[in-house]
C-alpha cells in the first residue's frame, strides 16, 4: 500500500494550530508562581530571616536541568541506534517533547496548580511537565520508525491529557506517593505505547527488516543517550521529593539500584549468547531498568541494600525480556516494540509499583520517626488516620489504575492514529529518515530499496 | 592563489605569547573575590546568622556549569555539521574559548570588578567571561571553515575587547538591562561576525562547495550541540539575574520561548520544502532562536504567554531567513555566512532587544510591586528618577550602539585578518580539516582535491 | 597463542558473585547518613533557624552530578578514539565503574564513615566513590584494548581496595590535603595502571597495530569525553572542599589552569609536527593536564595567576610526553600505554602533588587569615601545632606513599591478571570489539584479520 507521506500541509498546520492554541491558553490561564513573581521579595516580608536562597528555584533547579537533559538528549539519543533513523529519533523526540511540555504545563496546572482561575507556574511545574513528556518518550520507543511526526503530535496531545488524569487520580484521589513515576510515567507510558503499537500492527514490517538494526556508529550515539539517562536518573527520582532528607535519600537509592543493575544486565547478556558476547541492546537498555524500578520507593526508607536488590533483579528480568519476551510479543501477540520498552519501562515499572507498595506498607515510626512518617507519606489532612499498610494498599491500587488507563487510552488513541490520513510510512519504508527528511546525497543513494518506486507515485 | 598554511611557527608563537601575557596580567591584577577568599568566614562576622550557603557560589555555580557546557560542547558540536571540518569546529572553538575566557576576565574585570588596583574574580565573573566568549563563538559561525586558528585567536583578542567596551557602555553608561545578552552577546556577535566575513569575501569559494554540506553522521554530532544549547538556555538567560524571583522567572520564560520556537521552526521547515520534508539545518538552528530572543526580557515580567509569542515568531522568522535570506546575502551582498548566524543570532538578537525595550517600557508598579520595580530595573542611585518608559528608550538605544560597535569593529578586525600572513586556507581548501590537522589515513585519501596539488608547493 | 576468549561463564559468574557480595555487605553495613535519614527534621531540632537548605545535599549535589558525568561519559568517551573499540571503551568503563562505586562506598566507608558498626552514606560518599573509581578509569587507559572485562573487574576490586588504603594513609594518617586527588586519584591511578601494563607486556602487540589508531568519527566521539572532562573539572576539584570560599576558590583555580593548558598544548602540538599540523591526541588529552595538576592546590590560596602558571607548564610537559616519552616507554621500558595516561595523569599528578606541597608550605595567616588558615588545613585536634611548612613536608611525603602503593600494588595485581584464565585477547586480536561484543554485520566483515582464524579454534 502506497500511502502519501508528503507532510507539506499536514505537519505545518498541525504544528501551527497546536502552538496557537498554546499561546491562547497560556494567555488566559498561566501566571508566575509567587517564587517567580516580582512581588516575591515583598511577600516574604521584612521580618523574614532567611536568605534569598529560600526560593524553590535553588532547591529544584539543578535537578530540573538534569531531567531536561534526560528527556531531550537521553531519550533522543537512546533511540538513534537505528542505522537510518537518527534524524527522526532525535528530531521527532525534540518536536513531541517541545509540544508536550507546554500542554503538560496546562493539563497538570489545571489539576494541581489552579487557583482563582489561574495556573501558577514555577520550577516544580517545569519538572513535572518534563516528567509527563517522559511518558510520551517511553511510548514513542514502541512505535519508533513506524509513524509520522503528525501522528506523534496527536499521540502527545492525547497521552499528556490521559497522563494528567491518571496522575491526578493516583496522587490526589488515591493519595499515592510516586515521586520517580514508576507507575505514572513508566508503567502508564509503556503499556500505553504497547497498546498503540498493537493497534497499529504492521503485518509486512519484515519488508523494512534490514534497516531495523544498528550500525557501529549508531550504537555509539545511542550510548550517549543511555549514559545521560543513567547518570542523571538520581536527579529524576529525587527532583520533586520533599526538601532535605527525602531528596537526598532518593538520589542515594537510585544511584545504588542503577549500579547493581549494570552488573546483572552484563551478566545475563553474556550468559544468554552462546559465545558469551555482550549485546549492545542490553547494555543500552537493561542497565537502566534499576532506575525505573526504584521510582516509587526511592524517597522512602528503602535502604541502600534494598535498592541494590531491586537493581539486581531488574537487570536480570529486563535482559531476559529482551532475549525472550520481545520476540514472543512480536510473533505471537502482534506487538511490534521497536525499542523493547516493555523490558525497560513496562516490567520494571510494575516492579517499581510493587516495591513502592511493599515499602510503604512496611513503614513504621521506628524507621521514619513520628514526624518523619507524617512527612514522608503526608499523613495529615484527609489522610490523617491512614496507616502505612493502608498506604500500601492504595499504592498497589495505583498500579492497576495506571494499567487500566494505559490499555483503554492506548486502544482509543491507537485507533485514531490508524486512520490513513496522517502521512504514516508504508511497511517497506519504515525506519527510514529519507521519508520525512532531506538527507545528504551520499546517504540518499542507498536510502530506499529499488522497489521503493512504490513510494514515489504516492507523492503528488 | 596558494597561501602558506603551515602554521608551525605562527600558531605556537601566537598561543605562547598570548598565554604569557595572560599570566603576567593575571599576576598583576587578578585576585579572589571576597566570597572565594580564605578570609571569607572572618569577614562574615560572628553575629551572622545565615549558613555557609550564603556564598555567591551556591546561587550561581550550577548555572555557570550549564553555560560552560553551552560554550564548549554546545557551540563546538553545533558547528560539526560540516562533513570534513569536525576537528576544526570543535578544536578551534575550544582554543578560542579557552583564550577568550582569560582575556574576558581581565577586560570585563577592569570595567566592572576593579577596586584598589585589583580585579576581584568570583563565580559571576566566570559566567560573564563565558558569555563574552559566547559572542566570539557566534561570530566564528560566520567564518567557519575559511580562517586559520591564528586568525581566530586574533579575532578573539579584538572581539573580546570590543565586547567589553560595548557591554560597559550598555550596562554601566546607558543603564540597560540585558541579562541574557540579546544585544551584548547575540546582536553584537552576529553583526560583528557578518562584517568580518563580508570583509574576508572569497569570490571563488564555490571551489570548496562539495565540502560545505553535511554527511549523515556529522548532522547527528551537530544535534548534540543543538540540544545542549537548547536545554541549558534557561540557565544561560538566568545565570546573572538577581537572586530569587528574577533568576526563577528568567528560566521559566526561556523554557517557554524555546518550546514554542521548536514547533514553528518545524512547521516552516516542512512548509518551505516542496515535498514537505524537514531540513536538519533548520532543526539544528532555528529551534534555538527563541532563546536568543528572550535574552533581554527573560528576567522581566514578560509573562509565559509573552515568551511563547516571542518563540513563535522567531521560529518562523529564523527558518525563513535560512531559506531566503542567507542565499540572498551570499549572492547579492557578498556575505558568506557558513552557519547562518544571521538567522540564529542576528535577527533574533535584534528582536530580543526590541522585546526587552517594549517590556521595560510597559513595566508598572502594579505588575512588579513598588520594591520589585526598583529591584528589577535598578531604579536607584543615578537611575533613581527613571521611569519605565525612559528605561525602554535606553534599552532601544542599546540595540543601535551594539550594531554600530559591531559594524565598525568588524570592519577593522576584518581588515586586519585579511592580511595574507595568518595562514588562511586557499579558496579551494576551505572547510577541510586536513589543512590544519593530522587526519587518519583513511580520511586523508579523499581529503584534498586532485587539483589540491596547489597546496603542496606552498608548504616549505 | 590462541587464548579462549569466550566469557560465557566467566563474566556472568564474576558479575553475579561480586554483586551478591555487594548486596550482603550493604545489608550488613550500609545505612543512611543523618542528612538522608527520615529522622533528619527531628534531629535538626525545633529551635533551628536555618532552612531546609542546610542539608549537605544542597552543597554537594550539583558537583556530584558533574563528577558522575566525568566518570561515565568523560572517561568512557575519551577512550572511544580507537577505531574498533568504541563499544568496549564505553561499555567496559560503564561496567567497572558501576561495580567500583559500590565497592568504594564500602571500602571508603569503613575507613571514613564507620560508626557503631555501620557505614553512614550521604552525597559526599557518593562523590568520593566516584573519585575512587576515577583512579580505576585512569588505570584502564593504560591497558585499554588488551584486557578482558573479567580482568577489569578483578583489577577494580583490588585497585579500589588499595586506593582506599592509600587514601586513608594520606588523608587520615599523614593529614594531607588532596581535595582534587592529584596524588590519591591521578598519581596513584596512573602509576598503578602503568605497572599493570608493564606486567602484562605483549611483545607481539604490533600484530594489532592497524587497529590502534582512530578513524575520523571516533576522534569526534572522543572529543565528547574530552570536553565533558574539561568543562566539569572545576566541579571535580571543588566537590569535596570545605563549604563556601574553599569550594568557590577551587572552581576558579581549576577554571584558570585548564584554560591556560589548552593554549600551551595547542602551541606544542603544532610546533612539534613538521608541517605545523595539530594532533587530535594532544587536543584530546594534554588540554586536560591542567586540571590534574591543580587537584591538590585548587582549594588553597594558589591565586589565579598561580593556576595559570601550573596550566601553562602542564600543557607543554604533557604534549612533550605524548611526542617523546610514550614511544620511549614503549620501546625501551616495555610499557605499552594505550591512552598515554603517563602524560595526562602521571606526570601532571606528580606536578600537582609538588604544587600542593609548595603552596601549603608557603601558607601564612596573612594570606588565609588566622581562622582561615586553621580551616584550610585543619590545624586543630591532632594537627593543632602544625605549621604550614610541616604541612608541606607531609604533602610531599604523600606523593611518595602514593607512588610506592601504586608500584607495589600494580605489580601484585598485574601478576594476578597475567594468569591466562581470564579470557584476555591474543596479541593479534587486541583493540577489537568483535572479540567480546556482537557487532553489526557490516562491521563484522572487516572485524578480524584473515589470520584471525587462530581465534576460532580457541572457542569451544
């Protein structure tokens, strides 16, 4: 089937329409948080002893920048492993994230920072917007190479919306703690993406098979993504935790979990290949599973050895997933998961949710201190009479809610994306930059199969 | 014309001479800022209640490191898009910036941190030195591939000097606010660079034409530069703003402007190509214009939607510039602008200056608070009786001063660089690493044209 | 000699064994530092006026992340310059560092953070663990391409242990100051690595000669490593300094030294090549020597011009080392130093130790202030009666202790690594990813020499 992949009107119109909508909505709704408003100094009052440093900016900004790097360089370059899809991996990720953060500021703002008709935006909102987009980047991994940028923008529009609803249900209605987003970001993002790719199943994708692997250099570019994700993950999991010990602890736990994960991922990668050779796919992906899986519990008193155990298990499970599960999903369940997000975000996300639920249920005032327990789980206001085990139950409920939202949402959004008007590539043109990008002459020559002549008639 | 490009004596002598001069001048003039001096604790006094954190270091250091990455990795890799000029792009940028920051510490120090015969250097000076060098990196973009490292060092020497004079006129004499440097860094840097490249016009540059484009991998390297510039730009525009709300606000505004800019740049890139394909040049460059254009106003109460509008416009204008203006400048005005800095720094810089002037002129004590207005625009001391509209006029004057300094300075420096003794490459050897670098054998084979035999005689 | 390089059982077992040991030891020993413990708020007490910011996390975390990037991206990519060893450079560095930081947390913890049977871990411990691993990354540079990942893990196990002992002797027994680790990290790491590579001497390494150089793209990847090391080095040298002025000063001094170093390295690189062309090896490495050489003295009152002088000298010495010393060591002393760590870490490390000793010996209460002198050198407790010159002597002693530990330790560890059971590559298969990694088809074709058939029989 020769689809029309010329985006000359569709992509510009989509971008401009969305951006105009953002301008209007920001104009109506978005104002500065008091900490970012010029009235700040006056509001602090003359009797205030603390220094200028007592501005949320100084607690969160370094973490924000690390998270920002993860979203744009981390996810963007992680996906450049495909030999002829580097422009699209980095470029489309850039595009969808740039749109997504704006829309997330609004959606999350309406749910969490809406007062007197206005959304008040500060550095914590920027972090949360990046987080929300993180879940879209995860889902992008499943459909990488098989969709057009227009489809990605539409998916982002819907996924950010659903993410915000799900996040609101978990954090505000169920009282769940999920600072690093094992459930809200990873579980939701992964199963949403997997459902979308299931809906968009391409029976003839084998026609693009020879481009679905890496070349030597593309694997090195992907390692840039892997390492920036790995290094900055402690910032990711601690970025919106409570000030002080919680942020500190979240960073330590994530550091430990990730370190352990590398060793077991390497071990399994070597053990599962008959000559004992390592596979870059595992090194690029499974080494990160430990960060996903301590997302919920990182700020809790998981203990450093607890983090090591979580990382230990996830490195193994994730690598096994790449070797056995991904091929199975593809051949038996019609789930074509380009980047193997099920192994990096799906299973580890669920593990993370479970670890969080168990850690919360086991919390005692011995471990946290009386005041510490209240601080850690917000046992005040409407949660005043909650016990840790109750918290644990609600945490567990959060996993199921996230899964349900992901599956239902993915089905709906997948169906919308399936409509053949968004400029998606034909099965024999997947994983190919030349469809949507001007590529250098030297690259163009080998760009399309001889049989790609099918592509040309489709272009007016 | 076969120029002698052997730099064996010229480059080492230039480097050593400049570096010896730096050592001597630092010895005579440069001392630690009180916050970096071992007497610091004593000077704080025993009655001081605030913690160790009340050291400028903790307000500025994270931003400084982000800016540092932008100068060395951001600008360095952004310019690696040329297929055979990666060593030079990264390496010469490294060289000129390493010299430039030292000279800038001195020049800016004499103008702004000079007390009792000494320049007192702290983290804010490091940021400002990086800023100053940023304007040299901008200018480098116009002449990329057509100059020798000796020429670059000489240009840096003069440009840093002129930058500091211009900055002094704007900030100290005219009382202009320009925290993110739309005028001092981008407008000045861009028009300086354009004037230099105009002076160095090469009528036979077409002889190097086939090397003036990217290959597939070089475009991916360039995206590393783009993304680090894009991600850290909020730090750039907020790095030297007032503590607290101003820094906070500058980061938010820049974040918003850049996000909007990506969508409109993508829209225009697709709309202007007849098959609707995206052009990496636009993605690499035009997406950054939004950061340039909120440089002046970022710390003001521009409002998030104001930032979106600025980004919206600049994404469009910048992409249009790449498609229509750069070829026009080249063919009709003899301005050979290798990286298209006119579209990324020139026009957006001027827009930024105008946005800053208008935003300042519209400031009221309603929006800023009485005290906030004074803090934001320094309406005290010699500026005690200034009104916002007066501030706006002076802001506007700053644009013209920067332009004048850039044009006159560029003309003079360009004429100096034109003297044929600095080892510049011949027209047919531009955009080629092998002139100044030892390159791997495999690369050398294809390095020079057959007709490059002209090069060899010129080497003794 | 055809060794068996199939690691199918050896690598997984080594990884899993080490990781299980880490889990058990962490379970027995490692707990959270009070600043990262949920009891933190209560322990601060209600009368405490300071804000949440007074948590060690906010003093150190941004520096920690910068150091983290240096270890994983900096060292990892710096070593990707080899044309066919990119996977291993980045991947093995990732593996050894992930193990090393865990083991370092324990070893350094027992020596420095051990109270009541527990190691209390906070952000400073994370930085120190990264530092310790830095010395292993340095040593890795000497044996790059000639060892198996199993050997690297074993070396890491021993080197981290020895590092911690040496560090304890220097910092705790001798009272030496070495915040940036000129002695503990660089001198120790370099001479340890050189001794190991001397022990592992390969007389027939010339058989792998054609792979021991870069290709064009691999040199650009290496520049990513170089630049992140260079840019973040001010954070490295200041990360564990005293709060306030010492951290501030360390960053400034390192910034200055590194800048000067770039100019003299470029000067020498050009001067020593007969056509005056620059050599990427020098730009990638010698430009960093200035950071190594101010490691000890950066937090002292070295003065900015003092830093420039140190950088000036090291840029020259290091480049000379690459041109003359490395070939000499290889041909006459049987020291095969793949990355030239002797020039980047060895000599500059010793220079750094000397500079530190001299700077300490010259300290006066005029320069530091009475209180400042005590703070800077810990002249209290057991060091109460020390004079600066005494401090200088002990600093000098630290150099010799580090050298002795490195040589003896390297000899022992080298002998262990020489046992031919660790899956090391044959002389004709060095510098080749395909031995330990699955590589893309296109790359495999040219992977092994024709004569590499010797490799296959060795695999069962």
